[in-house]
C-alpha cells in the first residue's frame, strides 16, 4: 500500500489533469506508434460517439505495447467496428467530402439509429411534481430510488467507449438529462416518502468541484428528509482520476463533504465503476479507496461484461477478490445495453451467465454479494438466473431484481434457450406467447 507521504512526494502525483478529445488526440505522445490509418479510424468513429481521454489513463492504464488489443485502449479509444460497415463508410465519406454542418448532420443521423434512449427512459421515467412540473433532470423508475443528473456533471474524466449514456456527451440537447434544480429534487423527495435512496449520476458527479457538489448535497442534508436513508454517487473517478481524492486542490473538501453525509446518519454509497483489473492496480487507486472509506462511506463496485475488455471469468474473479481485499463490496455484473455499439461490446446472455458462474465459483462468500448478469431493461433489472433442462429441453431461467412494478420482483420466469440472444428483446417466452410482465 502506498503511503500518503510517498504519494505527495511522487512526481506523477503532482501532475494536473490533461484531457484529450478529437481536437487534440494527435498530440498524445504515444499515438504516433499506432499509424495514420488507426488514427483516422479514431476520428471517424469519434465523430459519432463521444471521445475523451486523459494523461492518467494514457500513462498509467493503457499498455501501449499491446495496441490495438489492450483492453484499456479499447475501453477508452473509439474502435472502427463500433460502427457497422455501412455507417463507418457513411461517416468516412462525410469527413472526406462535407463541411462541418453536414458532418454533424450525418453523425446525428447515425446516432438516431442507435437507440439513444434505451429502457424507455424518455417515455416512462421522467417524474412530475404534484403541480404537474416535469423534472427533466431526474428519473424515477424503481419505487425506492430516484436518479438525479446535476447539470454540471454531464461529462466524465474520460469517456468509456461502451457507455450507454453516450447521448449525454454528444451535444444533442434533446438527448440530455440534466438539472440544477436541487430545490425541485427536495420537493419531489418530500412528496414521495417511499424514496429512500437518491443516486447522483451523470456523466460522473465527481467531475464537479467540491463547492458545486456540496451545494447539492448540503441542500439535501439541510432539508432533513426523514425518508432519505442513502445518498449514492455513481462514479468512475477511482478508475480515471483517483487524484480527485488525494492531491486535487479540493480533495480534502470532497472528503469532508462525504464525512458530513455519514455524520448525518445517511449512508453514503460510492458506486464505483471498474471494468478491468488493471484499473484497480495503480497504488493511487488503493490510497483513494482508503481515503473514501475513512470518511465512513462504503464503496460498491459494478461493471458490464464487455467483449474484448473483460469477457473472461478470471478477470472477474480477480477483480472481485481484490475489491473485497480493499474493503469494497462487489455489487453488479451488467449486460451491455441495447444502445450505441452493443453489437461490438455485447456478448450473448448464455456466455455472460457462463462467465459469471465461473467467476463466482472462484471467490469466497464475501465477494458473493455480487449479482448478475443483469439486464437494465424497460420493465426492470432482469437477472439471468440459470440454464435449466425440462424434458431434455434447455431454457433460460430469469428473475426480476427490480421491477417497474414492485410485484414483479423475485418472480421467476422462463425463456427459450437461445445461444445468440444478447438482450431480453431477443428472447422468446417459454410455455406462453408473452412474458408475464407483457400481459395486460
Ligand atoms: S465514466 Fe460512466 S458515464 Fe462516463 S463514459 Fe464511462 S460509463 Fe459513461
């Protein structure tokens, strides 16, 4: 374990965040080794999907001797096959022949084909105050938990290529959830005493400085809501910028804010996003985890299972074991959502289940807090619970972990076995024409 004294003396710890986007990624020192063709591919795909990286990711996480196969490189840099061949050619043609306005129009046309708001987010999840005001920066899907999207957190320290929130970052306003109306949030929480958890999400809420983050969280604490039991913060900052909790100018203020939450008897759950073991390896991450724990907050970990990045049970069992060793609580293995580059990152449900079970078998009970593989689909969070054989025929056994209708939770149901299916919509119900939750 790296000590605090050592890290403050460490040269790398002194550096400031340097971000790279489509505009300046050719200045990344390591990029030349990749050749002009690969750089152009990044440009083509990066015009459709958001692209941002930083000096920490480049220097500490990516293995530049393993390009183009390095999982952290694939996690962070746009890849040619994230677009279908047709769309890749369309975007390439636009870059070669069109002006800026037409390039953006072509990119938007492709984006709209890629299911930018999966799981009914626009139709079903937008909450309303009792006076009828729509709260566009919030989502309320499951009874106990409300999502809050502060307008200043609609970006991240770096972007993940697979991100299901990709429309948040591409500059199309109607695809964005955001709000700075914390007073409306308080009013909504007061009107809904069934809500026990508020989840700060984005983007990455930890992109906000301590002053802005405190303004939101202190307003919630000051409101003294008897129903509120947990504040969750969904963040990938431990992976992409652990200095947020160590050497950034506001790191002590951030930790002090966390302490204020826990001292108010509110559970602060830091929902950390780790996709690969490599992200947990730098000593700075371990120190940042310790500092968060020292505030009384808990850290839960989650990630989707991703082709070419972590589709291997060894990676998962090692991640879960190390997370437990560091005092974190493994929480979810997700299935890649039906949006964006799902065809590139997604894996069949049957394979995801196999990876989960083989990893689960290799860890102690302390890591078996993890659940998965789970699909965050329109009706709810659906777990692939097993493969069963009935009269010599195979079926997938499924179960709701969360449901739009709370009565669905834990109810088992079955689908025809399908080796290729990657999402609930690819599955056929077994023993019936419809899944039970589709029946009126
Ligand atoms: S850090 Fe989270 S929100 Fe940001 S791009 Fe990655 S997955 Fe998406």
